C-alpha cells in the first residue's frame, strides 16, 4: 500500500506560477507511472500529466509548454510545476500512482484576478 500526501496549491493570479508536490510513503513509488489529474467544477476529471519510471512524460494539450511533471525518487516525491496559469486551469488537482491505484487527497488550485 502506498500513501500519497499532497502539498501546494492555492490562489494565484493569471500568469502566475505554482508547484504541487506529492510525497509517497514507499520507495515502490519509483516503479510506478505517476500522474496529475484535475477536476474543474461541473466537469469530469482529466489527466493533466503523466510520468513513467523510464523518464517519459505526456501532457494534456492545453498545458503543454506551461506545466512540467517531474519526480525525485530519492525523496519519493512527484512534482507539477505550473507556469503561466490561466483561469481555465482552476480545479482540484490530485496525484495518482499506477493509473488510479493510489490517490492523493487533492488540492484546490484557483486562478483568478
């Protein structure tokens, strides 16, 4: 069993930046694909970014060039660096391990002036 604990998030103005962190309780973290998902009010949850143990990553088209997913296996932590945030990025962001097998608690990101 892997527990994921998130930190980061909050309120930011358009054009601002935030970094989300997701700390895993087990070194097994390094063996799993890890991802960030978000759910906006009234919308379905969508995958924002995914990172595989071999270093590959993929992004939702709307965040390409603005968001960056990374992991630090020594710290068993997943990150999402979010730059040039826009109101459309508002939502609850959750990290997940192994495509939904494990979930973080979710954190609110609000982009508003």
